[in-house]
C-alpha cells in the first residue's frame, strides 16, 4: 500500500515507512517532528520542472508527461528503485510539503509504484526500460 501525506501531518503508526520525496526540506519542520525514515530527493522533479509547473492544476497533464520523462533517466533510477523496494516490503507513505497532493509529483509517483512499471539500465545503453505512456491528452497550450 502506498499513500501520500503532507510532511506537516502527524505521523501515524499505520504510515509504515515514511519517505520524504521533495527536493527541498519542508520549511519550518524539524527532523524530529517529521519522523522521516528516508529522504529521497533525487526522485523529486528537477528545479526547472518544478518552477515551470508552479503547481498549476491546468498544467498537471503536461507536468505528468515531463516528470515521467525525467524519471526515466539514470539520475532518478536508483531512488525510484528504492521506492519500489519499500512499497513491496510493506506500507509506504510518501511525504511532501505540497498543499495540493492530488496535483503534486507524489500523485505521479503513486501511479508508477502501484502500476508496477519497472525500469532497468545496463552499462551499454543509456536506457533499456521505459514508462508506460501517459494516456491523458496533451494540451499544447501548456508547453513552454
């Protein structure tokens, strides 16, 4: 089971492993209060993508497409694999500082983790695995 909570929410024993998946530590939150088991900042969207998106729900479909593309590269592979391993081992709670968790990168991660799409890399090629394509319509008006 994979769930999402705001990092500011009270920890619950049912959370299982609590993993912060934001690039930046949540403002004003102490490490003790967060009760984070792990911080996987490399699975978060790049700063450029995060700034472009700006948490605008109208851009979420395009954000999802761009974020999945980012997750398909080597830089994100280890962190994504770690999340998959944790999800298979038991309850997993992804933590984020985002207020709108339905339109945050955590929604994309939950979809990837629960649909069990895997990526593998080898030393001869940059990428041998791919994510399933986003089935939502592309809105060219949201492009740069």
